[in-house]
C-alpha cells in the first residue's frame, strides 16, 4: 500500500496506544492530569470513564496494527479504522477541545489520504 501510508498508519496506531496508556493507567497521575488539564478531584471521579475510553483507543490501535499485516483485507481494514479515528477526532474536537481534531483527526486523515494515493 505504500511506504508513506504504512508509516503514517503505524504512527496513528502508536498514538492510540499512547492514548490508551494515558487514559487507562496515567489518568490520575501527574502526566495524565497535565495532558488532559484535570484536577485531582475530577481525575478521581472520572477514572472509570477514562479507562473505558482508553480501551476503545486500544481497539483502534489494534485494528490499525492488523491493517499493517499483508492480507487481502488490509486495505479495507486500514481505510475503516482510519475513518473511525478521523470521525472520533473530529467529534472530540467539536465537543471537548479543538486540539483533539488536530492531534487525532489530522494524522489519521493524512494516513487515509496516503492510503488512497497508494492504490
């Protein structure tokens, strides 16, 4: 599918592994609270919700990782999971913080564009 498509998709997958770690394991730690601009009280009260969000980010990373393996369905999987990330990033940007669209949706959109250009 192309070196650029593969590299960008791998970066998006790694980003979502990092988000999983932040939301599932570091939410109540200084790094997690600083990243998401949380108070200790809010971090404590929302930890279960954040862990759930982290799990979903892990599923996105897993799907993207699977799309990196050579198979007859790799293209479809890659496009599907990149579209999921773009939609999630845009939704987060509109409903939570505009920076989410830049950090999540933009890299996925670039990977999606590279994927389409590689065919």
